[in-house]
């Protein structure tokens, strides 16, 4: 996925997964720095547990990002082998994302009808 940067260039978003939970941003940056200039870092927080998620993202130059993926995918980090990929655009894996949901059908109000026995008599 390519993003436009403030300087007018583009960057690729690298997705990193299967790393030890205690991994810090500084550790990610140290690992990836040898593969080129790094941009924004993002590690989403789980909405339910409020803990850092199981994946992270780093922005890099597209050419350097491809080299980093090739060099680092499957590399040991702690007791795990990390996965490193170029992140897919949101529209590729969640085509409905960003679209507003359709308006729900209006609810019908059912008014109870009185039975014939409840009706006033005409006497």
C-alpha cells in the first residue's frame, strides 16, 4: 500500500506480526533501520483489553520496504519467527470499510385495535 507523504513522495506500509508481546517501538526501529529510512510507526491497541495489538506497522520507502520484507520475514525475534509483509490497502480485504451502512427500514408502529366486545354499544 503506498501512501503520499508530506514531502510529496510515497511510502509503503509494512505489517509486522507474530512478535513477542513486550516488543517496543525502539526495537522495531532498530531492526528495520538497516533497511532504509523509517516513517510512521503504528501498533493498534485492542479495544477490549486496551493492550497493544499483535501486529504493528512501519512506513518505509517502497523499494526499501520490499527489501526489508525479503530480509526479515521469518527472522527469529525472541522465541518467535516474525512475519513481515507489505500491508494491503483496506479496500482489498474489507471492501465495505468506509462505507456508511444502509439506513434501517422504518419501524412500523402497530396500534392495538379494540375488540367488538370493547366497543361502546349503540343503545
